[in-house]
């Protein structure tokens, strides 16, 4: 796989964009009660892909909600290998992306981890704390296995760095909507639209905004510029508060309807 040969994730998101559809990628922490049914419910409710979090003991990018979900999953015995194997059995017809931290890939070994994802039918990977300058060996192993590495683009980055991120990213470019950790906010940060606009001027890859997108209204606002959104904490709160997979499906359906109404095809 190369930048000139998009994988399943990028091809799917590009096809959605070409139809005028705004892409919706919910995030669900693997390993907590109901997570598998929640992924399936999100897919049925209109997700274009689903991010599955592999919990890590030092989740530097995650705010309180996703940290709590990760702690619950780890306490319940979740392991990277077990979650990847479970993902292989999910009944979904949209691409799956794992989100975790570099130590997981390093500990297992780049090639072994990438092959495990590919074997499970997982299309993409986000290693949130892997610096661009150190990403080459992992991306090479992932490319060889056919796994698309999605890179994060910070709102404070220079144009030169954004260009480098876009050149290395596969699947889509993850536009970080604001400085700080994940979590629900009362309003969309202005930086979310700004970083999306900067990226759209640099790359033809799908540009999705995540971090700080919490409500249907915010999702619609972010996609006035971006090609789509990643929504995590607001999704996970439904599971943590006992609403179950049905609550996740209902919330994702609301996000889908807001995007479609704001941007009719």
C-alpha cells in the first residue's frame, strides 16, 4: 500500500466525500461491557468507520471519560491481542480503525502488530503519541501489512509540518480540534475549523476533525470545512452511564441526521 494506492479506509471515506456525504467516525473503547454490540450499533446507525480504542495505562491524549473507560476495560482483563481478535468477529460493513499508544505496537513488534490488525480485518491504526519524526519504521510495517496509519495534525503546527504529516498519513488526516485532551465541550473551538481549513488547502486526503466535537450541532459546524468528524467522549459517556449499545446507536443516529441535514447531498 502507498499514498498512491489508498486502502479500504481511505477509499471508503473518499467515496463518501465524493457523494457529498460528511464522514462520521465514532470512537468506542474496546473491552468495556457492551463494546462489541456498541460498535455494531454505531455502524448500523450511520457511521462511515468506527475507531476502537485499545486501552493503555498512560493515555496521555485522553480526557476523564475515555480514561475511565480504559480503566474499566483494563480492570476487566482487556488485552491488545484479545481486543484485536474480538474485532475480527464484529458484524460490521464499515472500516475499523484502532486507536492506541505506541508502546503497544513497540512491545508486540511493528510487523507482528500490523499483521495482527490486518488479519483481523482492521483497516487503520492511530498511534496517538508516536511523533512524526519516529514514525517511519512503524508506517513501513503497517504499509507492508496493508494497514493505514492515520496521523494527527495539531492546530499549532507550521505549514511545513502539516505538509509532512499529510504526506505520511494514510486513510485520513486527523485534525486535532483544540489543544488539550479529549472530552466534551460546551461549544466547538474556533481552532477546529481553522486547522481543518489549513489542512484542506494542503492535502486531498479526507480531513476529519476530532477532540472537542461533542454534539450534533458541533459536528455540523465542524463539517462546514472538514470532510467529517471523530466523536469519542460523548459516545463513551452513553456506555459509561449505562445507556448500553442502544444509547450509542441512538446518539450516533442523531449525529448522522445532523450531518445529513446540514449538508444534504
